[in-house]
C-alpha cells in the first residue's frame, strides 16, 4: 500500500496513460517493423561478439560518407542491451525502450520549466510523433542521437529549475553521447558553456557546474581519447580530412531562401506527421504561438530559449554542411521540433482552454491518422524471421551463412538471429542467402532456381554445398563472421584490412 502512495497513481495517471500509448505505438506489429538491413545486422553481430568475448571496440561504426568512424558509446549500449534483455530482438528492444524513456524525460522538462500541462502536451506529442515512432524500431547509431538530446535537456532543466548541480554531469554526458553517436549533434556542445551561464547562483556554483559538465563530456569521450592515444590522433585527422575534402563529394548548391521555404518546413512536417508537405502548417502554428506569447506577455521558459539558441546553431551548421541530407542525418532535430510545437500548443491552451483543447485533439487525431500506415507497414524482418523459422524447424542443426554477391541486405541480421537461437556456427552446415532486390517486380529473378531450400518474399535460402563452384556469377561469396565484422570497425585506422 505504501508503494502505491509513493507512486501516487491518481496524480500521475495522465503520464502513465501517455507512456502506455507510447509503448503501444512503438511495439505494435513490432516483429514486422524492426529494421534488419545491412548496418543494423552488422551492429547487432558486433554487439553479440563483444559480449561473447568480453570486450568492446574503442571506436564506433564507420561513416558511410567518408573514411572516419563515430564514437563507440553506441556499441556499448548494444552490449548492455545484450546483457540485460533476454530476447532475440534485444538491441532493437533496448533502443525502443530509450524512445519511451524520452517521452517521460520531456514530460519532466515541461513540468520543471512551466507546469504539468506543458509537460503533458510535450509528452503526448513525443509519444505520437511519426519520426520518433519510426526511429524507435531502428538499430542504428543515429537512433541514439534523439535520446541523447532529450537526456541533455532533461538534465539541464534539473540544473536550472531544481537546482540539482550534480545533474550537470549528465548534461555533459548527454552532450558527449550525442556527439559520439553522430556528428549531426555538434551544435549541442554549446550546452557545455550555456549551462553554467544560465544557472542563477553564486560564481563558485557556476564554476562547479562548468567542471561537472566538462567532466561528463570527458567521461563520454574517454574511450575515443584512449583510442587516439594509441593511433597518433588518427580519429581527429580523419574528421579534419572529411571537413576539408570529404564533404565536397556530396556537394549540392543550397541557398537561404530554399532552406527557409522548403527544407526547414519539410523537417518540421516530417518529425510531427511524417510528411514534409505538412511542414508549412506546423510553421504557421509556431508563428501564431509566438505572436500570442508576445500579445499575452507570457514568459518564455529558459529551456525553450536555450533550445532556440542550439537550434539556430543547427540552422547555420546545416546551411554550410555540404554532405548528404538523408532523414537519418537529422534525427538531432526531433527534440527541438517537438518542444517548440508543444510550447505553441501550451500557449493556445493557456490563452483559451476550450480552443486549446480542440487544437490539441485535432492535432492528436491528425498525427495518429498519419501514423497508422507506419504501424502496419512491414520491413525485411518478416521474411528474415520466416527463414529463421525454416532453419529451426527443418534443418535444426548449426549452420554457417554465406552471402552471395549483392545479397547482404538482411544476411547479417539473419545470422545474428541464428546465433541467438543457437543455430549459428563457423563449422556448421553451409547455407547461402540470395537477395532478388527489385527483380521480382520486373519478372526476372536474379537468384538461381536450383538448390533452393526456402523462399521468403525476395530472399532465397540455398544449400551452398550443392553449388557449382565454377559458376562465376555466384562468386566471390562471403562467409559471415562476427569476429571479422568486429575487426573491420578499425579499418579506417589500421594497416591491416578485414
């Protein structure tokens, strides 16, 4: 009974309900929605290998753009999830849980900075955000960026509003976690200097906060700094090389007019609704909220102003960044779009409760409608798990998996699931997986018709021992090895290539 009194379910019922909604939206149709593509399977295998061999890399996954790697904290999270979650989807589930935790973190940010109403609105928007739901089923280093930003600002709100100086340590760690995960997060490093400046206290407290924030950042960067000490600052050199030369490879001319009329509205629409075309309506709503704030002379919370500063830095960062502009390179924006949109909604509710409630209900309904197709869509996971089920049922002995040329889309994830099921072994029965890609739509399969054991969607499983070794169209095949994938992490910095 005392436990229930402490939790106070009646008082916390709204956020409990919102968290249940977030759990439902993120785990509905989960086994069909998780992303099991090349990078996801590779990272899962590296995590599995790290746990089995009691070690983890000092460098993170390689960039697909140029010859450099990100920090290793992403792999450490996978390592942790492998240890704590007894499920074949362990790393995926771990990142989904972090997405749910983000809903609670932004709720507390709103509650600390303004009131419970703002917190509840922000939690609702985060729970139903199309981009957050989509990102929650992914296993990718960029997927960790969103959680890191939520963590940083939650810790910042504790420092500012709760006067918890120790939380500055988590601000620094969150900043480092974001930068470790992907360099799209670089503008958030400004929190290292902003946090002590906005704290309303004595100078010695400000200096203490600066020290704690810096210590948190240093802790997050310790593995990569240790790596640097062993490799003559090769990581920093690779980042400089990308900044000076690598970006030019992807350069596309941009201008400020296009940025503000198309790119940024598109990002706002994508995060909330999953539709860049809805971005203009989001921007209009934000402008109306800002106007209403000025007219009503509402005080803007410090955390909103700080988020605005970091966001402006991101605008300039993106404007002069010449690399690719894929959606996964802008996950950093999720928090800012959600917090600004939520603040505007809270302003409408504060100005007129009835009109505000109607606006919130209308947006809630619209976002859910846009999210429904996302809930029912299928990734390659369904076919991958069907192949796994066949091996369990009809082969039932350890196997080794061979990838045929250009057939790597889900092969790493499939082998990871086989290892988790106790059916993967370097000395096992040789099976081969082939990917038909989009050839099925052209009614011309690229995968051989002979020696087929099982077909699931566009993927074909073969008995590799029956293949004609003189058929050059099947070669060179690649045997999947978690150890080699682990060692490949260092390819950008070691003389030996794997």
